[in-house]
C-alpha cells in the first residue's frame, strides 16, 4: 500500500526493511544513533538529519556510532564487507570524502579487479550531496562525477522517495560498492511510496515526462527544476522529455539515446561543477553515438566553475534554475543561423 | 634428542623454519630474476624480516584476517598463499593469485584470510578493524592483524584505526614492522616518539617491543596478544625491530645506509641463522633436518619460477573482466 511520505522516511524504511531481512546488514557512522556515552538520551539524533532515528530501538548494536574518523570507519566498513557483513556506512556529507577517499577509491573500488575477481565488497556509503542549505563550500557540493569516474564504484542519486527506497534496498543487496547520494534539499519532498519492500535496478533511468521536441537529462534535485522548466516550455508549445538518470554508474545510455533520436535535441542539467561532469559525460556520449540525430548543439546547464557560495543571493544563482534550463531548451529549438 | 624447551611442538618448529626459509628463498630468487629484467613493475622484498610474519602468523588460522603492506610476500607465504600462484602473479601471468591483475603489491587470498598486500601505506589498518568487527559480530574468536612499517606508522589511517579498535574493543593487533627506514628516511627523523609502546599507551592499549629478528620473541609476544584479543581483551600493538636486507624497492642503490650495513646485518642479525642456531643447539632440530628442508624449498621455488615463466599471459579480454560483480 502506497502512502505519501517524505524522501527521508523512505530512506529510513529501506534501512529498516533490509536490517530486518538480513542480519548481516549493519549501519555505522557519526551520530547515526547519537548520544553515545553521553549523559542524556540514547538515540538522541538518529543521524544529523534524523534519517536513522528509531532504528537503534529495533536493532541495537547493529548500529554503531563512530568517532569522527572517516578513514577508520569507512575503511572498517569496507573491511567488514570483505568478511561477510553488508555494511551501510553514513559519511554524512559527501564533501567529507576528502578525508577517507583512499579507502573508497583505492581499496573498495579496486579489490575485485586487483585481486583477480576473488573479492567482493558489498558496502553502501550514504552521504548528503547538493546545495541550497546555505551550508557553504564544504557541505554543499555535488561530487557525483568524481565517483562516477572510478571503475569499481556504483553511483546512485535519487530524486524522490519512491526511487530512493527501491534504489537503496537494491544497493544494500548489490555485491559491489555503491555510493548512495542523497540530495539534502529533497529530504522533505513527499510522494507515494509503497509500505512493502521493493527494488529498482541500478542503471535504469526513469522518463519522468514525455515530450517530442527536446530531451532534458538530469538527476537529483534538478529533476524537479527540469520539470518546472518543462511546464514553462509547454506553455510556449514546446514539449520537453525529462529523463531522471537515477543512477550514474551504471548509467542507462539506451534511454538517453532513444529519446535524443526522437527529439533531436539535448539539454543536460547537472548540479555539479561543469568540467568533467555528468553533463559533459552525457553530452559527449550522445555526440559520439547519436550525432546524426542531433538537430542542434547539446546545451549544458551546470553549476559554475566555482565553490558553492554561502550568501543565499549567490547560492541561488549557483544551482541550475528552472529558468536557465528552459532557456537552454529554447536555444536548442532556435534555427541554427539565429543561434 | 633432548626435550623440546620451546613453546612450539617439533612439527610447528619445522613449519616455522620451512615458512621462513620459503620466504627467504622466494625473495632471494625474485631479487635475481628481477635483475634479469623479466619481472615488470615495482617489487619490495621482505628478506631479513621473516621472523616477524612467521612468528605472528603461526598463531593464526584461515578465519583470522591479515592486512599486509607493499612489502607483502612474506605475509602471504606465512598465511598459506600458494607460492607458485604468487610467483606467477609477480610475473603478471594469468595463473597468478590475482590472474595477473594485481602484481607484487596486491597479492591477496581472501579464502586464506589474506586481505591483500597494499600499495597504499597504512591502508590496511581500517580494513582490519572491519575484519575484527565482523569476527566479533560472528563470535568466532577470529582476530584481525594489520602489518605496517615504521613509515606508515605516521599515517592518519593507522592512528585513527588504533583509536577505533580501542573504543570498540576489537580483536585487532597492530604490528609495526620497524626496519628503521621509511623508504630512505630514518625513523630517527620521521617518528616523534622513541618507542611505539608510548604510542600504544596513547590509545589505551598494551604495546610491546620485541627484537623482530628473534622468532621466539615475536612468537611469544604475539601469542599473548592474540590470546588476549580472542578472549575479548581488545587490541594491542606489537613493534618488531627488524632488518631489511634489500633496498626499499628492487633497484634502490641504498646509499642512505651505512657502509657495510647490509653485510653486517646478514652476518650477525639474520633471523634464519639465529633460529637455526637456537633449535640445533637445543637439539630439537638438527642441521641435517634443516638442510633437508632447505633443499625442498629450493626445489619448490625453482619449480615456481620455471612454471611462472612458462605460464600463459592474461588474454586481452581479461582487461575488461572483474571490475564489478554485476554492472
């Protein structure tokens, strides 16, 4: 039975269901229970934004609060994954990858290949991504492209609670390391989410809006901004198809190419910085594989090549807006000479 | 023959000697073969340090996990990784431990509890905390042991992991293989404390320093720590002061060492000679018995090299396999 619940509740439900199903699932991270060793209440926080709140009462010491030592506990989660557990490690903000990246990209990502196929590392690393929280340069980045670049890692970034629940359950059951990126501005977003357990395969995009004139490819928060842009475009008689990639590695090239072959026009929207981004990746792939279908140059709408600013005035300019997306889509429809 | 006064039965003494001799001959032979130019890449040899890996790993079984270093051949051999597959791996062959995809710095055999040699210094410490956590959850009395050099002892990963192991009371042992040199840089320059026992104390865990060329000293100190960890007593640190006979890597001119240092060490601080003298003087193992093992080991290494050289190279399609379980 589906209910209208938040993205945050959907993630919490996914964790609850998988912990109930598989005793090898453990969760570890900073303040994921909260109040460890402190004089006040236990389960004080349930993670900084309360995503894991309440799980401690059900699963006790399968939730491990960690010291502020990302290298140690992300690495421990990876080591435990090699030894039969199925850890979900919470990195809190993906920006903190800087202090534990070696364990992710030189260890977890490489074991299977480097050891000749004989290792598997079924770990999920959950972390918040994205701007809009006035959290400034070190707590707001969309670092998805960095992880997508690394062979051996899978990268997921859902745009809504329904997808988040199904993708997280799939990620926990997956036998490869998965970076599960949660846009912090989406935690309050509500949609219909079934109560029961279900999975969504990694590497399957979702066409969230059909359209015949232009294809908008995106993921995460900017799915919603792209839909706003599509509504605005529709008022001018332009029908945009919006593709939510949902997972970035593996990525669903077929859905992207099928769409561009029908519309002939591509806009890629990425909250990441512009260089070596998901936007450039998708544009390059389409140019190389569907060049003859393109009626206009692909347009890329991304954050600028700057750190995330603090001041709300500046931060609002930083994140791709519906207006910028709509303008880019309109550009692809202008006659070539006028462009 | 006199009574065995050692803490190991004769069979285990033989196994220990064979393991140390196998490591030594493996490394001496790789040194020779590398100089011929047939072995690609970077190779870091463990010769001179055999008593450390062997003295510790003699206490372990396959349920116990170890994380090794860039200088990992000794740990692999002591943990029971197949010597022929190791040699083939070093030659980059399809029959290697990692099908030629890892090389000297990444030999692993998870079924044997060997979680990998590691090209990133200090990276094994967090991993072994995870192995120890898994063992603790299963309740199988398994332990996790991470080896790292005096160089990697300064890595944040090691220090963070010691803290984590202490607060979670993990069955984890931190082994500092102190050979005095971080690549070319002396421990006197790079490590701020005089004794690793002080570092252990800083994390609230016991620390012991032993002469890492003395197999029996290593064996006894490690045994105590491992028994304690298995019984729920938590982590400990073991510093083995030892000798690296070769350079940091093969090709290292070793100009940072004192003149005659290697020759002096080989003459006076060779852990195999020290072991042989102890057991033969005590009348527990005879020179003849050890010489017979030496011949056996030489044959094994010769066969490993011959087989590795003639083994097939990986196929072109192998480039693309084993990146993911599914993708």
